[in-house]
């Protein structure tokens, strides 16, 4: 008995497979979607670096300077805290003055840090290529005689991916100090 094969159809079905054009369109749509996701990832990474890591670092550096100033004698006006370790003379110590605005630093109440956190002028970092600025102000609150307010602000020069544009990380810490310490 001879078996007959089924008749062949000369009309291909509509589900016979993908064409080259359909494949190219699908790949193009994939690239467009992944491009949108990648741009969001880049923005998220820059935001994390600028507002996360750099903000934490400016807070740490402001706190370090504040602790250095708190350790000074209350009436000292000579210790130089713009160098490390602090020098016995040539500075402003706890004298009233300074500025807490990084855009308007006061002489004797400002220091600059390199990218690694060391004072500018040490190692391979010079004063002209600083990455962080710290400014401080010592004031007497109104109506007080034995109380000083110490305010330290640390600011990064520019954020990652934003040289000269955008908001950069800045931190300010303040404490009141009495003469009784």
C-alpha cells in the first residue's frame, strides 16, 4: 500500500515567521527603550554622587573644623587653624570675625582642601586647585558676654558632571560655646 502525502499548500500561513524588517523594527524599539533607561541611570548616578557622597564629605569636613575650633582656648586670638597641625601664632584663634559664606571668605577664617581631604599646599595639591573650601565665623550672640557662636561651612568647588553649573554640595554646622569649658 502506497501512502500518499498530503497536498502541498502554495499559500504560506500568516504565522510562518519573522521577516528581516520586523526584526530590525524590534531591535530599534529595544534601543530606544534602553536609551531612555540609560539616561535615567546616568542622572541617578550623578545625583547620588553630588548630593550623597559629596554632601556627606562636606558635612564631615565642616564637623572636623568645628571640632578643631572647639578645642581652642576660649579667649585665644593667636592660634592659626588654617594650617595642620595648628600653629601657635599667626592666626585668629577664637577671635570674633570671619564669614560663613564660601563666596566671601575672610582672611584667617578660611582653608582649602584637596580632593583627598588634605589641606591645600600639602602633597601634590596646591592652593589654586582646591576641591573643598571651609569658612568659619565666630560671633557673639546678642545680649551675651560669655558665649560664642561658631559656624563652619564647607562647600565642594564643583560637583561630578557639573563643572561650573548646577547646585553643588554645601554643609553648615553651628555650635554655641561658653567660657566655662
